[in-house]
C-alpha cells in the first residue's frame, strides 16, 4: 500500500493511495467479520479501509475508488458510521468535498458515542411509558427497558475508563500485555 501526501493537503488524484492485495484482503475480511454482527458489509469495508490506509483522512471519492463502490453506497455507509461514532467528518479549508477519518482509538470513540444512542432510546422508552399508562405488561416491560438503558449508560462510563486505562498501559509496539 502506498501513500505519501502531506497530511493537511487534499490530493488531486495523482498521489492517491493504492491498496495492494494484502490490504484489499484485510479490508474484505474486516468487512465480512463486521457483517457477521448484522451490520452492513459496506460499513465494514469503509472502517477497514480507513484503519489500514496511511492517511489522516480520505475523500468520499477516494473511498469509492479504493473500494470499487458506488458514490451512493459510500455516502450511505459514511453517514451511518458518523452517526454511530466510528467515523468522523474532516473539513479541509476551501474544499467542499466530503472527507472522513477514524480516530486512533475508534473503539473507545464508539463506546463514548454509544451512550448518546442509549440516551435517545431511553427518551423513546419514556414516550412509550406515557403511552402505556397503567397497562401492567407494557408498563413492566418499558420500565425494565428504561432501567436497562440507564444501567448500561452508567456502565459505559466505567467500561470507557477501564478501556482507556488498559489501552494506555499497553506497550506502544502492540506486543500485548505490559
């Protein structure tokens, strides 16, 4: 895989990254594993690509070219990935194209962002509770669902702190336990 463009400069296409066979294989294997959790494979391909390419960000056109995918598929995938916190939008001054990147710790970013989803879901459940009134079954199920969302949101804070402590204790060379 090659990529040698200054980090803060969009490319004109001449020095776009190129994936070698091993990188393409990684992206596809990552996508298959991602898809096994009932998530769209295209999203896995985008995340895998952004993780493996040696660039701080890629344009949606570069992503489409590297993945041999349509602009629409990339647009849909990046939109969902931004919403779930796996991918971040990146702005380039004076350039109207859409750029995307992943954090060095996308899993910690995802965990932090997932709490937002839990809060939104808890609000929807509250609406259901108001709708259910005194009906015993729906009320009990919705109260349990709300309590679970509150518990899980609190646990996310602990998990994120535990993850960051674990991550920071690991050797920089990626060889495992410190």
